C-alpha cells in the first residue's frame, strides 16, 4: 500500500495534452544528439583502426628488411 502511494506521487498525466509538446521536443533533440554522437564515435573509431592497420603493416615491412 505504501509503495502505491509513493509511486502515485511521481505519476502525473496532464489533462491538457499540450504539456507533452516540450517533453517531446526535448526527447527528439536528445535522441538526435545521441545518434550524431554515436555516428561520430564510429567514424573516429574506423579512422583509428585504419591508422593502426597502416602502422602494423609498416612495422611488418620494417621487420622483414
């Protein structure tokens, strides 16, 4: 019973549905920022992987000489 009362304090469903608009806009902005950050991290990781592979090949060539 106490859990129900405590959870009920934090739940709020407004009668005016226009109050959902700012929350929706904020959610979309954060989602877009998250996706852009994820894509940037993946691109950066691929660049670093390419550089590491080139360095590895260079070291193998120097080792065989």
